[in-house]
C-alpha cells in the first residue's frame, strides 16, 4: 500500500507529520527528539508500549531504503520559547512536503547537549620551542631543484584518506631562478631521487617526508562495520596525529627557510603520484613564528559566544575558513602562508572550531556542567578577551 507523509509544522521542538495509508483517513504523528530518545505519539492508538499503524509506517517512510535516519536535524532542546513556541534563532518554512529550518547566519555554531567537546589532555599540550629558520641559498645554475609540497586533506571529511603531509618534488626554475615554472616528478624515496647536489638540510627534510608518508594514509572503515573497529581506528589515528605533528615540528626550522614550497589539495592519496601538475600546485610560504591561540568571550541575552582567534606579535587574526589546514594556522587575508600550531591540543581545537566558522554559541540554560568545565579548562590555558 502506498504511504503518503507530509510534515506540517515544527513548533516548540515538536514535529507534526500527517500520515495517510492508501485510501484511509489521514492521522497525525508527533515527534520530539531528546538527547537520549525519540519520543513518538499519534492521534490514535499509540501509548508507551505500542505504535499505531500510522506512526509505524510514517517512521518507516521517513527512514526510507537506507534503514537509518538521523534525527539530529530535529534536535533543538531549549531553543524555543515555551510560551509562544517560537525560536528567534532560526528561520522555519515549508517546502515540498517538508518543514525546512535553518539557523540565521549570526547564530551558526550553537552547541547542543550531548554533542562532543574537545578533551584538553595535559600530555598533548606541551608547547613547542621557537627555532630560527635555516635559510636556503639561491640556485646558481639552471639545473632542476628540490622543492617541498604540503599535500593537504581534511581529516574525517567525506572521502578523506590521508593526513596532511610533506612530499618532495623535483622542479624546474624560471630564467630568474626565483620561482618554479614546472615540475618533473614527486620524490617518494631515495631510489627515485636523481638529484645529487643536495645540502644537508634537504637530505634531512627528505627523511622526515618519507617518515610522514608511512603514516599519512588512513584505512577506510565503512559505517556498517563493527563499532569496535571504529574504536581501534580512532586510537590508531590519535597516535598518528601526534606522530605527524612531531614530524612537522622537526621539519619546520628547515622548511621555513626553503625557497621552493607549494600547496596541493589532493582530494585523495591516489592523486599523489607521477608528475605534479602545475595548475594544481600553488606557491605557498611556511613561517617559523608560533601562533598563540586566544578566545573572544561575549555574553548576550540568553546565550554566550566563544570565538577562536590566533595571535601573531601584537595582532589578532581570524583563521582562514576556506583554507583550513590541520596542523597550521593561516589567515583569510593570506591563506597560503602557514604557521605551525603550538601543540597537538591547539591542532585539535583549531579543527573543532573550524566546523562552526571558529565560534561556539552556548545557551545559558545549557552552560552549567560540561560546557562550563570545557570553558574553564580553556581559561586555564589560553588568553580570554
């Protein structure tokens, strides 16, 4: 029998759905999402132990052929006025049989109870020391040169399969010997490096690159595989994350002084092979300065706003939203200049806040407990403005 459903309204956290089974009279199903449960009621035949036919087939239709449905979209606890049933933070409308709603632009980044917050582990927050850059000498001949490329990817984004790592390449200089005009090959190991006139720093940086490549690749585990595999995967990735940061830390004093450095957003490890394509590798700069994370704290009627920034010298910057890079800070004004972050914890915070454009909004009703504990830990370690 055909099942017809239509979402009618979403008011005060309650979604009302009209369900009609074949030619029967329509009934109404009411859904409310809490932190731990989906609450279901119906205009007929539903109590605490039994779903009506309308509720059952209505939910089955919403779930569809994938056998799962994420009700996160309908989870907004405490965001509606209990008297009026209105939410001042979002726009709610109807479109093609669905209730569509979204946060207004100024309110992006609201925390909802039950969501994860970063864990600030003491053993991961040891700050690194500033080391002066070792400057590379300008090339004196037309011979190919060895350069280095940041192969970037967004960890845990759709399709991600590697951590951002550094890979050497052989490039050809322009007539002024100041910029790379073309590329000959990537360098994956000592065996396919045909250049011999290298300085000590290049050999050292090569070895760091080869170590990065060994741990850069992520093993894909599908959503349907056992949950214990995800736990093992996260443990491995946590170790690899720390190891990769330590390798970047070793590389930076040399890398910040290199003349020929590029950035490449790979989309996947399979694209890092053969001859680099000129249109894909963009010139970039690595700087030895250490960015200092800081936070802006603002109070409004009904909620708090926490915004992440970073400080270089006396100036405070908003990190780049369009070009985030896991282990680095960069600015919207100059997104291809990269500053290695101070610690693994800084990297974790930068990646967490990027998801919501570097801000976290917290309803005052949700602040006590986990949110306050998280903010207090930040206050202990970072500058608040």
